[in-house]
C-alpha cells in the first residue's frame, strides 16, 4: 500500500491510550517524541543513521545504536555503536562492537545484552542446511552471537549459535541467501537471566537457558512467515510481529499473543481485509497499559493502535522520508520505514512529566 497522506490519520480520543510515541526513522539521524496529534515535542540528533532503533530507559535516558561502516559486510540490521543519551543529548555511556546488529537491551542489573554477527568456521558453515546454493558472501556464512557486557564494557556472558545448538536442526528458508544464519532480530532478557530470541530465517522463537546455553523452549511455525520483536507480557504470554512472508498462503502480517505453555495463539491482529496490513520485514508491537496494542507496520512507516477487539483508534504515518544508502547500495529511492515504535505515558519513569503537548488536557 502506498500512503498518500502522512501524520495522524485517525485519533479516537475516547478509546486511544493517551501518551507520547518515540519513533526513529531509519533514513535519518534523529529520534522524535511525538504527541497524539503528531506534533514533535522532543528530539535527539545522532552522528550516524540508526542501527535500527532506540528506546527509553526508566532513568529517562535513551538507548540507541548507530550504523558503523566497519565490521561484517552485511547491511540488514547493521549497527556497531551503542550509546546512552540523557534528555539533553549528552552521551553518558557507549560501547562499540562492529558486529552488533538489530537488537540491544538494558538488563535489570544494568548490563547491556545485544546481538552480533561472526563468520562461521568452515566446519560449521558446511553444516548449514537450506538457502540458495552458492549465495554465501565471498564464500562466508555469518552466524549470530549474543553478548552481555557490564557498564565498564566487560563481557560477562555470551552465546554462539554454532557452538551451542545443532545447526542441521534449523534449516534456512529455501529462498533466502546463505550469507547469514539464522538472522536473529530480537533478544529479550528474562528476569531469571535467560534470553528470548527471534530467528527470522528459520521461522523460530526460542528461549536460551543462561546456564546450559541450550534452547529450553522453542517453537517454529512457517505460517508466521518470519518474526520480529518478540517479548514477554506481564501475563507470561509472548507478543510478537509475524511478517507473513515465505508462507504457503498469500502474504499478510499479524501481531500475535502466544501462550508458550500451550502453544496456543490466544489473540491476534490482522488487517480487514488481510492484505491491507503487511510488512515483509522489520516491524513490532507494544502492549499498552490500557490493554490496547501499539503496532509498527515498519516498511510503510505506519504506527497504529488497536483495541482488543481489533478496532483501530489511532493511526500515524511517518512524514520523515529519505533515501536508503547502505554502504553505497541504493534501495528503492525514498522511504519512511521504522523498525519499532514505543509509547510512554506522561508520568511514566521514562518521561516523568518532561513533555506536555499543547493539545493535552
């Protein structure tokens, strides 16, 4: 769908969840907090285009990743420089790992956990099943690692897919290239130290046991059509974005709430008709304190809020467009894509009354 309008397209004041939304356009070097009318109320400026996104910490600071040119020659989700900014834009913490990609999270203990890429040793690369034959990157397949570092930048825990899991048990989607295995795109630290992860190229969600470094829970479903932004809700269920690509049926996206104990999908959102909601990559969702769900249809730069009974009560399309240029590679001209979006209440620890819209009240 090509959007012909931008900004706030719909605002049902009686049912929308009042708050302020953080967006980080993939094509710019800024993050914005916007009000319910789409007004920009605060922004941060960065030296690099984002390594996908940023989010606010309970301290009121912003955790961000920027795309460096060093490191693995992969473009999709590349980061490399992680920084924590205060409200005024001052850097209060930073850590550099040019292999970092996609996701990064501040742990309850103050450490930071993130995804990274590394070349698979030849003996492991030969065991990768699936993908397009001969599509490795100069003969190399890059694999995922997860690393946790303390505030001083010291590694306190790490996990490597090729060392800790059976590669043959996780075949790549047949139409994917073989330059990357298995394309983790979300890491969510659990209270007990385990890590919940989404692997796009194998249609897999998994929980890594911190002690054994093995999957203690895993679910695959080709009908999800790859996944993004998996997280644990207060009720113990999982919420994630199902892109709906590479499936046996016509493509469409969903946001799914899954009971991990039973494997049951207890709630989902899909477009009406289904083809009106589709982002084949990026994207995410957030369960709001009202019980509504904020959804980021990433490729379209669209953020919207739905009630439990599927009603759209707020809708916004990012007006921030720019050209994609990843290592000199142009991608389809101008775009307004967003990796994720987050809403915060005015009195939340993240905002603590720092912003107020002229339209509020």
